[in-house]
C-alpha cells in the first residue's frame, strides 16, 4: 500500500501490505522535511527523525501527543514552533490526507523557513531606504490595496444582503488581490537582495524537469495551458531557489502578455543547458526589445491591459548572470515571445 495515496476511500482500503508499509516508513524516515501523521483526534501517530529535530523532542515523546496546530488537507500554512529551550522556529506546513491501514490520517510535511523569513525581514528594512523603489511600491500597490479595502467593507456591511454566491465571489476577489500583492512583495525583496549584493547563493545540481513541474503546480488551473519538454536526467548548476524565481517570472510574463499554449523546453546545446519559455501572443515590438530587461520598464500601451512592476525580466537577467548564465529574447517562429535562458551544466568530477 502506498501511504501517500489519498484517493482511496477507507471502505475500499486493501489489506495492509507489510512490505509496502515498511517501504513507506523508509521514505518518511529518509525525508529531509519533518513528517508527522495526525489522526482524527489530532494526535501524532507517525513522525520521522527530521520532525524530532524540528520539535526538539524524541519520537517517544511525540507519538500519541497532541499535534497542537489546525490541520486541513490541501492547505499550506506557516506555524510558529516553541522549542523546549524556549526558542522559536517558523515552519512551513503542507498537508495531505491519506489512508493507512484503513484509518484516515493527515500527513503534514514541515519545513524550517526561519532563516528565510528573517532574511526577508532584513530585506524589508533595506527596502525602506530605497526611495525610488518605495515610490514605485506606492504607485503599484495603491490600487490592489484599495480594492481589498472596498471588498472587505462589502463583506462587513450587514445591509449588503449578499447571496452565498456573491459572498464567495467577493472572497475570491480578495484572495486574488492578496496573491498579486504577495507576488509583488516577493519581486521587490529579490530586487533588494540583488541591490545589496549579499553573499552569492550556493550553486547546486538542480533537476530541471522536477523543478519545472513543482513551479507549474503553483499556477493551479493555468498550468493546463503549459506544455513541457525536458529530459528527466537534465540538470543545471545553479541555486535552486534562484532558478525557481527565473522560471516563475518567465511564466508570469507569458501568462500576462502572451497567449496559450505556453511551452517550456529544456535541452543541452553546445555545452549549455538551454531553458526556453515561449508563448503564442503578439510578441515584443522590435523597438522595445533593447529595453526589455531594464528595471521598472514596461512596454508602452500594456499598463491598461495587464498589471506588473517592470521588475520580472530584470530579475531574470540578474539571477541568470549571477550563476554564470545569460537570458535573451527571441521572436517565436510561429509568433509570440520566447525567452531563452542559458544555464551552466552540472560540472563533471
């Protein structure tokens, strides 16, 4: 039995397979993330060594104890762990639901993001000192913040008499504006980190197909308009987090300014890994191409049709060059825009 198979109903659960159960336990134990399985009473039934390290407690103490956090399948939240020594950790929690030996369990994958969140806070302080960037922030964020405020007032107004459908629509709109703000803040923090010229991120072996599929999952239903072509064995020598930002910015650009289908291709060419993101939209006007990767620059005429800060492609180029690579624009053979990112292959020992 695959303990991560959440599609099977309890009534349909097969007889336990000891060998498969043992394999599942081995997978959990080997995971770099903390893994805990929580039963219907909110008590921890399974945990791995990484979870012991996160909680600062042995498995014997954790098993059978209350988990202590709201846990909802499909959710991604951040929780604050208070350690036995009084220390605190910020942990990202991703939850799935599964059936183990006929019992419904919630499985939480826990990842320590404390250093990342503290680093973000440091960058936010640096951002306050950048007057030009602050002016852009005020301009770009004013409209979505105003929208969120107006919609929140609608929800609070008892005289609005909203139908359930209308209430859901308003909540979805608030969520959409919030996601936009989060993406904008993420770009600004990345730009600040680049400006500060902090210690370069460590380079590592990054599997391109695996990372691409992970990032596409973040786009939800829109990912159905993306076609991927990549050898599963293909790997680049770059920081995984920075390659994620490169790919996300290219995909956001394609969704915002292009038309489906969108293609993501990766192949080894002439000693480089070439990662290409193409759309089937109108492409970039030739006169604007020289300014395409400039900071805070957007194609004239698009402001009324799409949102954006003019930071995404600037970030792509800076991060690509920081790892010894490059990015360039090409007009698609069948129309549309193509961005080709040249990455260093994994060095041979």
